[in-house]
C-alpha cells in the first residue's frame, strides 16, 4: 500500500503513514475532538431529582395501556404516596382528597419502559476508555457489582428518559464471568437512591465455537475457536468449586468470588447467559441443569431454532437481535424482526432489549418494529414493560399499571412505539414527576432561537 506523507510538528522531520495508520490517526483525532465537544459544548446539566410525591394525583381521559394486554379507553388512573390506588373507566368513583388533576384527553398512558442488559450509567463516551466502567480485568469476576459503579450524573440518562425509559438493568461485560447486574430507577442523587433491586443475577459470556477474524471495520471470515474446549472446562471447574463452597455454610476461609455465587445455587439469583448460536444454547442449558441454576438467555439470535427445548425447560430469553443482520447467508433478511413473533408463537417467555447505553433511547421503536412483524401492539409493549419486569424479578412492584404497584408511568401524546408520533410529555417514577429536559432539547432550543 502506498504511504501518505504528512508533515509533523517538527518541520525538519517527515513521518510516513500507511493507509491503515492514517485511518487510526484520523480516528484518534476525531475521538479527541468529539470528546472535548461533548464535555464542553452542552449547556444543559443533568436535571435535579424530583422530590417525593406529597399530593394525590388523578389522570383523566387518557387511553390507558396497562402493560398486560388490557387497554382502557377514556380511563382514569389515581396514585398516592408513589403507589397506584385505582385504574378504571371514566366513571370510577374517586376519593374527595384529590388535589392534582391531569387532563390527558386524547393522550396515552403507559407503564415506564424497562431497559434490560444495558451499560447505561457505566459509560459516557464509548470511544473514550476513561469513561468506560463496565468491565474488570480477569476472566472470573462474579463478585463485581455494577450498582456501585452506576453514575447517576450521566448526561445520557436524561436522553433515554425522554423516550419513556424509567428503569434499567445495569449489566457488566468482559471475561467469562462478568459480574452482577442490578436494576435502577433513572432519577436519583446517587447509586444508593437509584437502586431498585440489587445483584439480581450473574452474567456469563458463553464461549463461541466460531470467531470473527479481522476487526469491526474490516470483518473477515469465521474461524474455529481453539480455546473453546478449554474455556468450557474452566467454567465447569469454577462452578463445581463454587457449588461445593456453597454447600459448606461455614467455610473456614471466605472466598469472595464463591460467596457471591451462593445465590445461584439456592436459586435466589439467576444466571444470565450471553449466547447466540443454537448448539451453544443447548450446551448452556445442559450446563445450567447440571449445576441447578436458573438461567436467562441474553442475545439468543438462534433461539427460534431451539424454541421447543426452551419452552419445555421454561427458560426466558432477552432478545437483542431485532435490529441485527442475519448470521447466515441463507437466513431470511427479516429474521431479526420476526424473532419475537416466532418465540411468542412457540410459547417461549421473552422480552426485548437493546445493546449499549445511549442506544436505549430507541428501545420503544425496536419493540414497534417487532409489532410490524407479527406481534400485536400490546404484546410488543409488554416486551419492554411487564415481560421485562417478570424476567428481572421486579414484576411484583412494576411493569403494569395496577393498584398496589409503583406509580412509574408516562403520558404521551402519540404512540410510544411509533418513532414518528411518539412524544413523551410527562413521566413519573414512584409518583415523583421527573424533569424531562435533556441535552438534546437544550441544543434544539439554542439553535432554534438563532435561526428564528
């Protein structure tokens, strides 16, 4: 490849770059300036967390989507002290102590959306290493807790709240055993206030038999993973030792890694297995049965190929492949879009998620795409509300709009699943009305005023 000659700071010297070196240099310069821009240019700060609810609130006239498939036209919803106290038709009798009424005629009320398997609050700029805090060094880190790394001041959080995401599963990455995930609510002063349900499960990155050569910019052909057998053996060894340790209720010496795994073997925690290919999914199922742990499949690109086994074993799936290209040359081009519909028809429990942090803002539209490829609108909504809550083990308090559950909900003037009409106007987390301003809206106001 011909070299590109560029002058350096010292004019007496010249540096010869290859084409790839030049691209790398250009990328680094771009990342630097983008980072500086993101940190310095935005005028909006993270909104102040809302105070606790102190007055009863009634929402009238809206179409209420409960999250479990029911739709109430011209409905009424009341909440007090952070809890829903009544949901029903317009004629529902209300107590006399109502102090705040919201006229939502012509609008829609939905449960707060739940983002699963996200690094939200653990990273700010993916291309800047200093802002990434979702991965520890080493292969086996089951004791790592994402909750204590969660940054409530992330400027990404307000941007996803604006699209209705009010709860999130904060998930680690890297290694074979990545650590523990927790569920947070997205309006808090610190991680202690944000914690909704901590350490709900441990995440394992199941080894792949095939690896992609090259890099993300120039992916090459697949090749066999020579370490696959060794990595599987290491997982078996670690789990065997951890299970033996868990059976000893008073060990002479504490092992922090094994201590963190006790909840797996008494099924108080779930094992979130990140795996895509059918053969590896089957191996992972056998692995979990051997050690008696409850599993959730994360990713699950090929889950429709093993749906019968998943239904028989009652194994839920977090589907992340809706917007991804097919893995095989002979797969249908719309396979990802249809995957939720295929799993529903097969009777497999599942919810829908999105990779990354800032990408979570597109979560309702991903569910909307699944609705366009077979799911009903209410079923699609359930995949990012009630079904997600059930898989994360928080369905007793959130995920649907029912009396006794948290008043975590949104009011929108359009269809929340439709990118063209969706417009979230108000949002409440446990009855607290949160500020929906964000850096994107601040920039819009800034430049709109200039060009007006």
